């Protein structure tokens, strides 16, 4: 499992913009499915996740 995690971290670092876009898209989908009820919490979670991958949020 450690090798997989190392590869995943390496991918996230090398492809930060794509990872951030994917997280943003997932957050948008979750927001849509909850009818916008948790928009602030979803956005905060996405921002925190993006900050922990690669160089952080690259989509803005």
C-alpha cells in the first residue's frame, strides 16, 4: 500500500492543476446533489484538500 500512496502523491504533485480541477468538479457535483444545502462546507473541504495536494489550489 505504501508504494501506491507514494505514486499517488507523486502524481498529485506533478499534475496539481488536473487534481485541483477534479476536486472542484467533485465538489460541484456534491453541491448539486445536496441542492446547495452544504455549499459553504463543501467549498471549505475542497479548498482544504487542494491545499494538501501539490502546490495547492491551481484553479483560481
